[in-house]
């Protein structure tokens, strides 16, 4: 199932995104992680890690945050979730 986590550059109509994604979210909890576009406030983590983008190569110096911006991905290619959380 393809899911879209909306970000600040996603400005098309919802119907257009639904041609490619089954669900659209602002934030999702997945396997003890928060998936968001921008990092969330530390008080909102509730013991989970935050996988996010938005900050480009400017990662947060805190192991609770995992920056998956394209600038951080090797060769700009997607990373499997299992590899990411190792």
C-alpha cells in the first residue's frame, strides 16, 4: 500500500495524489516510529523515534530523529525500513 506523508511542497489537489497513493497522512505511527515530513517536537515523541525529512542535510543531533531527506540517502535512492532502523 502506497502512503503519502504530506509535506510543505505537496500542493496539488487530494484527488491528484490519490491517483498514486492509497492513503494520505500528515503523520503516521509505524513500528514504534513516527513518520512525518518535518521533525516533531521532542515532547511529542512519547518514547518513539521520528523518521522525517524537511531539514535537508541539517540533521538533528539526537538519536531519536532519523533524517531521510534525499540529500542523506546514498545516491538519492530509497532505503528499506529494516536497514534504516539498524
